[in-house]
C-alpha cells in the first residue's frame, strides 16, 4: 500500500482526500516511479474544480514529479529500475508516493539536477521552453509582455528571457512581486492593481506596443493583452488562472490590428519522447549554467496538498511549490 491524494467530487481544496491505495503494476510500456518530490501547478486546481474533466472519479491529481524508477513494464527498454527520472505531463496521479505512467512521458534526470529542482521545474520550465523557443521564437532584442511575472512560470520566464537578451515587461499584483520579478531579470514591471497595463506598455515601448504577449491568466487579462500587442502581433493564451477565455468574436482581432492568437499546450509540443527529452535537456542546460534558477519557495507534505492549493489559488506563493511524500 501507498499514500496518495484523490478527490471523489469536484469543488474547492476541501474535496482532496489523503488515502491509502494499492499502486498498479506497470503495463508493458509503463514505468512505476517512487516520487521523491511532486510539483504543484495551477492546472491541478482546474481538474479538482471541474474546469477540466478527469477521466473518472475518484481521481488522482497532479501531473509533475521526480523520483526513482521502481518497476518497469515488459516492453520498456529506455529505463531501468533505479534510474533517476522526471515528468511533467501526467497522467493524473502524481500526488502520490508511487505513480505509474507511460515510459514515453518520462525523461532521464541528470545527476546534477536535484529531485526538488526537477519537480519544481518540469511543467513550468518546459512551458517556458516552448513559449519562448518555439511558439514565438525569441531571437534577442525584443520587448515582450508576460503576465503574472512573479508566479511559477513567470519567474522562470523572467530569467530565460534575460538570458536570451530580451526585455521582459512583467505584470504583477504588488510592490513585493514587482521587486521579485525585477530581481529575476524582468526589464520593467507593471502593477496591474494600480496601473493601466496597456497604457504603461505604450509608454514603455514608445508607442510601438509589443510583438508578443504571453498570457497565462486568461479571462481577466484577455482584453489587456489584445490592447498591448502591436498590429499583426501574437497573443499566446496558455492558461486560465482567472477563468477561461470564451465568447470571443474573431472580429476583435481585426479591430485591434490583424492580430494572431494561439492557445498552445505542452502536450502538443512534447508529443513524442525525442522532442520531450530535447526540451528537457534545453531546460536542464539552462539550470546547470545558472542562467535559470529554480526557487523552491514553498514546501508542503503530501498530506497538506489542500493547504498548498489554497495558498496557490490565493496568489500567496512565489516561484515553485512542491509536495514531499
């Protein structure tokens, strides 16, 4: 038997249960991982609340972790028992001591990247990798807008953008978060609680606006993002922290300047083991070079997952948060 977090009904953090369960034996192309650290992400709250539908209830939760291979399926050749591994794209069930997942979803973890670093970086770091290096490939010299710059993804984006020679303007909710984003490499910050974001972007860019806006907030920042991007620019809507963007009239893209919009997901960019490992290797090289630092600013025991999610949803966390089995 092992311990895990599960939920039997949708709702707030109170629906999370810490229970005993019997982990399955891995199927032919699966691996069982003994988690050493587990990542906490906003998407976890979407599954818990019902915004995203899990396969069935009761359901496990979480899609990111790092640990040691505990058992392998009969057809698995790329991993063996004892290997250090990490993952960031599910399936659900990472909030557990033992997690069974497809071998194709795992990457080899170098010895000089810790389990905590990997658990705090895989989903957020791979997200930043595809955003900055693939969805809109930054070359250096651009000025960009990135919402929630002091959050988990934003904290990494500030550092990675600076390493690329990019001027990142980050939106934040307080002077403290502004200071944090600046310390991580943001060129400028805009406090959306007291400043007009689109107006400040105009001022900071001498009226040009930005070629790309990265928006993981969603509903609350959608119009601001459209008003901040230059004509024929790109709005990358990659998350729903404030709720989903819906009811969009495509005509607004014409009215705002023949804009482009994309709604990317990590699963599409890391759709096969080769691409996934290459993206992870890019991330790990940035961490090893110290150009990107993984700040684990909150640690909770697995049993306290509900408390951890409450802090995350209340925007009282910075950097990465992990759960420890």
